[in-house]
């Protein structure tokens, strides 16, 4: 066996990915609880996490290319989301890939902010068992979520477990014991972490002043005893036993108690900073090892989906459909447009990566169809039929809530109905989910004016009226809040109106302008078309709206309903008008005139876009910022994180918070952070609804052309005088009450505040329906959820907790996500047994073949084999269940004698893996089956070596 060692990486070691530097402001404290955060020579959680994700993704895409027989070109160093997505032949996924990376990093960083004093999250205080349990429980939840294709939940859990995994190597003495490779048993529940020190055993001596190089006792090193430093910021509460090591650092008060000093390796200036690089390198390898474990359980394509990379478009096609009896014509239109999109987009960069269908009726809802297979989706659409319905109103918002919780972030949803909402009490919940997911919702409303229609109920007939104006306004309000359209047409016009669905399914769609006026009035709006933008389209909703469009050259065109010098085509149906514009780079102006309410939206296709997160100061012991799960505080200063996507050269020059219904704006102070990331500070968050507009310079613009670009958030945001916070364990066990404590604070008047708590799985829940708050104070409550015992592992639970001020004048919320995971007793991987091997190999290997038969099982007490795949080998594989035993899987394999090796990857139903390696032997049956640990380690190191991160050195391990 050969020893692998890290090779020197002078150009890589201290070089932060250009995606990364922005997040360094998240923890600006004097002493962190893990690898450092600030940029500099020291490696940190952020760099370790992002580099590992980028490297793992490159490895997966390289493996897929090899399996498909296509070329793969490594992206240049340092890797970025843009270059890696391009190397994966998915450049249109660069935005969603970067969004996934940022989300995982935020969750990693949040561990320091939310769990600063929980020793298990940092492997402090010799909490090895507790720390490993956090990792292994979370890892199983990641795998279960991936099996259910709940990738948002998987990303959240992944970020949370990477933090303690990385801290192990900085806070324990693993590196001091001479280990240069990861502790593979940290991600396995069925093995020993190591020889953990007894609580009574002394492990450290005093440091020699500031020199802590040799403060770990010699017998601890010689006997390979595992220990970690104790940490506390309050000396009186210290639980450090006599003779134990401390974490060390300025804020660790235990380091002032004998034995004094510390052993952490967080930065070069830490107590054991001389070992910082060694610890960081092993943490990088450990992060890659965990990602490889996740990849093995999920498969290559699902792993990429978890990371936001899809083969076609990164967008989902998502429909929410009313199936009551009067909707027959509408359902036919849905079937037609679905078939058209699937057939025309297949194999192109615009092919949807995910298909979602939610049907609703009264009292029925669902089932939810969520699939990556267009045929499954088309079959589900074709199976829709119109029937029943009960009274006039339907459960439209319940269907929309379900779609919002399962669709990817920044999705676009289309809801079809001809009835008012029976569940209008969910309006604020739906609005909260729209803001948190930044999802666009379009309502396709037929017969919204008062008409007659018949609907059969039992054996009687009665008159039914279309959607009254007041009920239609609810749909208009939600559409406007999301940046979508409320399209009101007759049933005969609906099919033609669905052209917006075809347009919106295009990849790399960006918003250039969005505005609304209610009540209507004359107003002028401008937008910029830069040279990267194509297929510019204008959407207008409203009745009796006229306009004058002025192009960059000063040429104008009025609303005549026909094409002209600026408009190539026009479509007008009901209250909805679509304009397709000529490609002219520069500043455009739209002069709108109407006394009726109207909306205006301008979109186009461009690789350049932005991601947006609101931030709040950390409430923990350290100063810094955390991403908000709720609305920002109105009337106070605030901060935003703006991250450009699809470009490595553009820069942001201006960020404006613009009143949604007017022209007032607040200009932010932009602080470049590097790599297309910008921290934006505003003096005061608006008390009215607003959108975020970004302007910048494209660094790769054609010489002589305008480099200015403009983008806008489709989502309309609100600030609040209320603050709602909550935090809880992110894993929910079925059959066990699950408590979520929350707090509500008001900076305004006091009184009785209404509390609402809803979850997308409709689990039984209890919570206080009101809380009394005095002005400027807070109150606490608890939501308790109960999941049924038969709830599948990997089920994604979204909990929305809302607080509404007296009179309904103000609301705020917090949106939390949990993963359901059943208690696991199966910790062993599947087993492969060679049944036979045959070969007729000759000197001319190309004209001869070899074959083998293998039996795969998960043992008598196992959960069963979930998947078997060919990890190595170019032969033909056949997989089938045994005829007499459903717990046994039979595998047959045949290949050319020129391809002498094959490897199977077997995964059971809870994510335990086994790699089974076989090689052709001249004298069959001869085979060897490498252990899972050895096989995966060799594959991992070979892949990383191919990326230039490691090199093989001489040496032999006994």
C-alpha cells in the first residue's frame, strides 16, 4: 500500500476562490470557534467548504463525461461557479450553482452564530461522541433528503454538519498525533472514533509563556489518546477538569486556568497555529471525503442537482391546477402547452430540470407530483380531469403553498383557476413564502368577471358566478408581490395566453424592470438593455392602458396593437398584453397612461444576474452578520448581500431600494468584497413595499459599446416593525413531539398580537394563537409539531410562524425548514458475494471477453438494497432481483478482456454504501473485494490527484 501526502500548493494554499471573499464579513470577531473567517494567509471554513464543493463537482462532471464518452476540460484555477458550471456543460446553471454554494456556506457559518456554546458542534470539551452524532445523523438526513429529491433540505443539513467536521481537525489533537489523513470514522456510526481520553486523565501542561508547541503531554501523544480543548467565555461557569487542555485564544477564559494556554489551530496566530496548514489540509480532505460519501449514496446526477447544476435549464416547470368541474377547457390548455414545451425543449438548454404539479379541488389537495422525468409529468398532466367542487371557492392558496415549499428557489409558478380562494386566510403565509423563496407566481384566471356557469352538485343544479372583483384582487396582490402577472382572460383565450409559459421557460431569464401603479396614473419608466440581453419582452396587465415606447435612438412607437419600428410583435388578450421588442442596446423609456391599475414588467435573456439576501447583525456573542429568515426591520439601518452571477468581471455601481407603487428610492452604500460580491448598507429600511434595483458595469463589453447593465428583483419586499426569531434542531423524528421555540419583538405599539403557524405537510401542531407584548418588548412562545410514525425519511417540512400586530397593520414571519428522519438501526453497508467468474481471454484482448456474477444483499437486519451502479468498468451490466428472495439482488457483468477491472457501488435504503471491486484473473474464479473504506479512499485520492491537489510520494505503509 502506498502512502499519500499533500504536496506543496504555494499558488493555491492561500488563494481564496473568487466566489468566497464576500462572506468574510459574516464573522468579524476577535476569536472564532473554528477555522478563521477573515481573509489572509490562514485557511477558513468558507474557503475549505467552497473549494471542496467546487472540486467535488469537477470530479463528478469529469466522471460523467468519461462515462458518456465525451471530452472534459478542467476549468482554470481558481475554480468559480461560472467556470465549473461551464466545464460541466451547464453554463446556464451558474446562478443556481452559486446560490447553492452560498446557501451551504451560510449554514456552515451559522453554526458559530447560533451554536457558539454547544461544545458538540465544535468538538470542544472532548465532546467527541456528541460531535460525531451531529455529523452522522445529519449525513443520514442529507442522504434521505436526496433520495426524496428534497435538495434544499439536503443543502441546509450539509452546511450544518460540515462545520463540526472541519472543527474536529482544528480543535482536537488529531494532527498532533501525527495523522495526515481524515478520521473516516467521523462519518460512520458503527466504528470507533479513536482512543478518547477519560475525563479524569490529564492531557496538557502549561504553555511556556506564549509558546504552546509542546503543551500536550508526551504520554497522550505516545498512546495516541484523543483529546480536545475546553472552551468558555465566563470563568465562573468553566467545566474544565483538572489537567485538561484548553481551546485557547483571547476570549477563551479556560485558557487562563491551569494548565494555561490552548491547542486550537484555527489561524496562524492560534495556540497551535504552527499546525494550522496541516489541520486545514486534513479538513479539506475530510470535507471532500464526506461529499464523496454523499455523492456515492445519491448518484452523480442527483449530487449535481443538490448543487444546483442541471443538464438543461436550471428552471422548474411548475403548475398548480384547479380540477373542479368548470375547469375542463383550462385543463385542456394546460395539457396542450405542457406537451408543446416538453417536445420543443427536449435536449436543449431550455429543457426544464424539474417538473412540479399540484392539483386542488374542494376539499381535495394534491397529490404533489415532483419529478425530473418529463414523461412522468406529462402522464400526470394527461391524467387530470375536471369533476366535483362543492361550493364556489376552492383551496387555491393551499395548493400554491405546497408548490412554494417544494419548488427550487427563484422558480416561476403558474396557477390556473376560475374560482375564488376558499382559504384566503393563507394569504400572508403565501406572501411570506414568496418573499423567502423569491418565487414568481402567475395566476391564469378565466372568467373573472360576473358570468353564469353551471356546476353539478349531487343531483341538483345551481347558478355559479365567476370570481368577484374583490376575490380576484387577492390573486392580483399576490402576483404583484411576486413579480408575476394576474392574467384574466376568457376560457377561449387561455390557450393563446399560455405563450407566457413558453417564454418564461427560457433559460437565463432576467428582470430589467418591474413596476405597478394602483390606482392607475400616468408615469414614465426607464430600463437599460445591455449587449448581453436578448429576446426582450414587455408584459402589461390592466384595462384601458395606453403607452408610448421610446427606444435608445429616440424613435418612438405608440400603442397601436401592431408591430412597428421598435416592436416586432404584439399579443393582446383580456387584461394582458405582450410586446416583443427589437434588439437595440441602450436606455429605453416607457410612458404609461391609465386611470386603472396596471403592472409593467420587462424581461430578457442574459447570463448576468444577481442574488440577494438581507442580513442582520449577529445576536450571539460575536459581532458580524447572519442571513435573515424573515423581513428586515423597518425604519432602521440595514444591510444586503448582492452577488453577481454569470460573470467574473462585472461590478456593481449602484443599488437602489425603490418604492413599489411610486418613485421614492433609497440609495445604498456599496462595498465591493471581491469576486462579484457586494455588501450594501442602507441608512433606513423603507416602511413601504419596495423592490431592489442593481446597476453595474460589464467588464467584457465590446469596445465602444455601453457597458452599463440594469437588473431588478422581481420580488417585492416589505420591512416590519416586528421581529420574529426561532431556532430548533433541524431533524424531526416521527412520533416524537418536536418543539420550536420562537420570540416576537415589537419596536412599535404593544397589545395582543395574533400568531399563526402553518406547515406544508399538514402535521398536527399546537401553538399560542396570540401573545401580549408591551411596546418595545418581546414575548415567547412554542410551536410543537407531531409527524406520523409512517412519515418517510427525507420528507421536507417547511414551518412558517407569523405574528400580526393589533389591527393587522403590520406582520412579520420566520420560515424554517426541517428534515424528517426515522431512527436508524442499520449502520452496516451492503455485502457483495462473487458467485462465478468466467473468461476466454487470449493475447488479443480485444477479441475476447470475461464475465462474472455477483449476489448483493443488505444482511438479515438491513433495510434493503436501494441501488446498484457501475462505478468503474466499460462493460455491460444487468441488475435484477432474485426470483426467490426480494432482499437479494443479482448482478451480471461482461466486458472486453482489455478492460480487466470493475467496481460496483451498492447503497442501502438508509444511505450505507459498499464498494465492491473485482478484477479479471487468468485463472478464475479469482477475485478480490476491497473494503468500502479502502476503495473509496483510493478513488477519492485519484480524483483529487487529477485536480493537482495531491501528489504521490514514495513510502510504504505496513
